[in-house]
C-alpha cells in the first residue's frame, strides 16, 4: 500500500496536491515547469478524501540544470 501526503503552498497551479510518498521522507521534490518544487514534512496532518495524511510545506524551488 502506498503512503500519501498533502502538499501545501508553492505554485497555485501545481496539478497534484495529494501525492504518493515513501515514508519516512523528510523532504519531497516535485518536478514542475522546468524545475523542482521542494516540500518539507510539517508536524501536522490534514483530513482528505484519502484519510488523515501528513502535510508537507513548500520551502523552495530549484531549476533543472541544462
């Protein structure tokens, strides 16, 4: 069974806000528009259609080197 997390913050047009993760991830990196959006685990949970999930908060964006 895959674990999931809720992404909070970052670009308003990020297509997925609930993503699969491999616990116990402290940070997740989501490819988006030629770069990566970085999210760090928060110490809280949110109720979602998939149940109570950990929240990961946006903290930075990095560009993909060409």
